[in-house]
């Protein structure tokens, strides 16, 4: 099945409305899911829609949350998301951080009692569009073994940094700390395809390319102990610091229905002109130009900065129809009629 993104958005809004979200919240969720499909990240798009709806039905995601925003200073806020769907909590958080940064130079917003919010880069792009720099952290359910440990504990805990570039294409580094993101393994398990070598171990600690065995085993962090350290840092910033779950207590949204996830997120937005004034634009352009002009290895046409590839993909996909796999088409049909 193929569908135009605008039609898909309406379909998703309708599904979330049927699951008791108000229209504003349903639109926020639909926009985030459609964005994931357009950005070429289907592992964070429709493939999760049924999971969100299941968790709403089981009262683990609160469709009518009373979200509290505690103002700590003109720059800093602490949000208790009241088990809202992560998209809604993150939407409020990034908007608050952007507003605070515009007024004071810096916006720091911590969120607790939230859930999976999809792609960090989606929120980073919103800050960069307003000509701001941004760093975003979130923790996630156990998937990656800490360096030296036999058990998964860290999530794929993405690290995200965005900045204006002086051009229309934002710099957005948005990367999991695992060799591969868990959503991609889930999609491979669903489609019966193999995962690359060196990204996961089975439950006996043996390397595997079988996605199902990888889901039962552990994922490997990027760059050994360095990646493990970065994952730990994200768990501290988004879990320990915010009041969210941490230390492996975030529940797997697909398999653990014993309680809400209580994920934590941290959003840090800054004015890029804080230290160098209006020179920032000139300096960032110069920086990118220097790197792009470097001699290239064979078969590389252009040195890309992070986010450039995703931006190009997104622009191309806007003109195409979104392809929906059969099993997801069935989910959409059932969820629309539930
Ligand atoms: N909410 C969660 O719990 C959660 C957990 C993990 C991941 N995620 C999301 O999953 C998404 C995918 O993560 P990922 O690690 O698979 O991303 P990825 O490996 O596709 O990309 C990582 C980064 O590398 C950049 N990049 C890729 N190819 C490049 C190239 N040739 N040159 C220069 N830069 C390049 C990308 O623009 C991106 O910034 C992210 O958006 C992340 O936020 C979410």
C-alpha cells in the first residue's frame, strides 16, 4: 500500500483520537510519526503506532495527562509529563526551551514521567529553525551492555546536537550510542532480514546476525568503552538528573506492560551568538567550508555534515508516496476501527 503523507497524517490523527487523545495532542503525535517516515526512519514511525495505542489502552500512557511545568528560573524549567505520550511531553519541552533561550540566551528543560518520543533530531530541527543551537538527551529501555558487563542495561540513548549553519540545511548530529538502533533490529526481525555483523551478541554472548536472537541478547555500544561511557552520560543527564527512571529501569514499551516507562529527557537550547555575536554565521560557514574542501577518499563525492543526508532524503520523500508494509496496513485498519 502507498499513501500520500498528508492522508497518512489524517489517518493517524483519527487513530489517536479514537484512543482518547485530544485533537492537539493527536496532531502532535501524527506529525512526529509522519516526519519519521519522511526522514527515512520507519523504525521510529508507523511500526510503533500499535505499541503506543496498546499502551494507551492498558493505561500505561495517559491520554489525558495533567502536565506540570515548574519554572525554576527564566532559563530553567522542570516538566512532570504525567505519563503523557512522549511526543506531547517533548513538544512542550522543546517549545519551552526555545522560548527561554530566546529570552535569556539559554533554555534548559528537564522532563520526567515521559515515554518514547521518537527521533531526537525532530525536536532539534525545531530549535535550529529558530536560529538556535541545541543539545537533546533521552534514555531508553535496556539494550546495550555496559563495557565489561554481561547484561544489557543502557538504552540506545541517543545523543543529539544541532546548530544553524548559515544555509537552509541544518547541522544535526543525532546518533544512538549503539552500533545499530534497536528499531532497525525490530524491523529486521519482523521482515526476517539479517542485521550487520559486529552489532549484537545473542543471549549466550556469541556474535549474531539474526535479528531475533539479537533482540534476546545484547546490542554492542559504538567504540567500546568510549560508547559505553557516552551511554552512561546520557543515562545520568536524562534519567538521574531529571527525576526519570535510570540504571536500567526504563521499561521496554513493546514487551513490558507492568507500568509506565517514566523516561527522562533533557533539552538544552542556546543562542549561537552568545560569545561571538553576529560573527557566528560567518564562523560556522567558514568551519563547514574548511572541512568540505578536504581531499576526499575514492568514491566520496562530497563530505557531508551530520543531518545533510537526512535533510536531502526528507525533501525527496516529500514528493513521493509513503510505502506501508502489509502488516502495518493491517495494524492501521484494526486501529482505525477499534
Ligand atoms: N527515542 C529513543 O529512545 C531513541 C533511541 C535510539 C535512537 N533514536 C533515534 O533513532 C534515530 C536513528 O539513530 P541512528 O543512530 O540509527 O542514526 P544514523 O546512524 O542513521 O545517523 C547518525 C548520525 O550520523 C549522520 N550521518 C549518517 N551518514 C552520514 C554521512 N555519510 N556523513 C555525515 N553524517 C552522516 C546522520 O545525519 C546522523 O546525525 C535518531 O533520530 C535517534 O534520535 C531514538
